[in-house]
């Protein structure tokens, strides 16, 4: 079971950044707190966009006081410039959390989709539907980037509350040796 607290999830972007906030109660149940999008399309200077991302994510941290910060990691695509821009956006957001002492966790888009939908190639609409069902909320279609951020927050929640989370970070060989010392010579 995960500790009570608040998870801020971020779906980084240099045009649209989504955020989602879930709170975990003492019984280990996650509930919806907030979600939204930061529209950066009116900012033409890429460095001003990064500053805005950092400031807005910092403001979200100050507003919601998250105990954990989960962010979608950039995914590899055909255009290297896209991953570079996403990485910068991610870094601006991560810096806002890290500068406040909030632990940062990264999840690949496929991992979050697999955790929420059971399908690593799920569409934004499928992710939104499962987030709605999981959190018991209704989401307008204009918030699809925010539902991705909620999915990242829920992915983190599930990864922390899973009984397998304790074994995370250990290789299967390390676990095998520990669990089967008589079979190792």
C-alpha cells in the first residue's frame, strides 16, 4: 500500500502541457483532485515557453503540495527535434518539482497506457475512458492531454501500491538467487 499524499502527474509538451492531481488517502485509495492544460501555442519564443512551464508547474506544486511528482518520459520518434523539445519541456517541469524537494518519477507513455488500459498502444480516448472509470469522474474531450497526465499519476500510484513494487529495481537473477539459495553452487 502506498502512503497517503498527493501525486502531481504531468504530460509535458511545448504547445500543450497537461496536468493531473490525485490524492491518496490513509486507506490507499486514489481520488481525483484537479486537472487541466497549459496552452503554450501563443508563446513564440521557445525559451519563454520553458520559463512558463517551469513557473506554472511550480505554481501547481505550491497550490497542491504534492508529495510525489510523476511525468511522462519523452518517446522516441522519427524526428529528433521533437524528442529534444519534449525533453526540454520535461526538464523545465521536473526542475520545478525537484527544487521544492518533491521526488520525481518518470514513466514511458506505453507503460502508463498499459497500466491504465491494459494496452500499451491505447488511444487518448481509451485512456480518458479508463481514467474516468477508475477515478469515477466525467472528462470533457478538450482535456485529453490532462487525462494523459492523470494516467501518469495513476500509473505511479499503481506502481507504488503494487505488491511487486517492493521487488522493483532488483533483477530477476538477484531475486532468483535470494529465493533459491540451494540451487546456486
